[in-house]
C-alpha cells in the first residue's frame, strides 16, 4: 500500500483552533491543546501522545470560561514530530459520547461563531 498519498475521508470539516485541553486518563491528567476539531473528534497537540484505543476524558477550554467535557478514545498517535513538523507530535481522538448541544457548538466553530462573538466583545475577560 502506498502511504505517500493521503486522501481526506472525514465527513465533517474540522475547524482550526488552538484551545487549551486537559486530558484525564486512568494515570492522571495531561495538559495539551487542540489544533483542529469537528463534532466527531479532534487533533490534540502534545509532547507525549497516548496509546491508540486508550479511553480518556477531554476538557476543552474555550473563551469566556466555556468548556466542554467529552469522553473520547485515541484513534491514532504520532510521538515523533515537534510543533514545527507536519504532522506535529500529537494524537487524533474520537468523541465517544457527545451531547447534541456540544456537537452544535463545535459545528458552529466552522461557521464563524467564535469570530462573530469575539467581534461583538462577548469573550473579553
């Protein structure tokens, strides 16, 4: 199989964004950040990605103290890159349980919701 070409197969577009994340595992917590997110999952940039199939809880911190607490599973892990590499060091996660409201909020990110709210000044501390 030729792995030099990769075809996008996602059904939902991902919104680019760097938001702080706390990943809760059976062994403790890990601080990381998103690089992109969709209603089904996210790419998490971190120094020490977790093992594939590991069950986790993800707390994603958005502006104005809004956060999402979502159970997830690691679908792939890439421990070799740095923040400058493509792909960078990190992991892909799949949300295993997500509420309709959280799915709609994440979907709104790609439609410019956060940008419009920032322009209105709603997220100013």
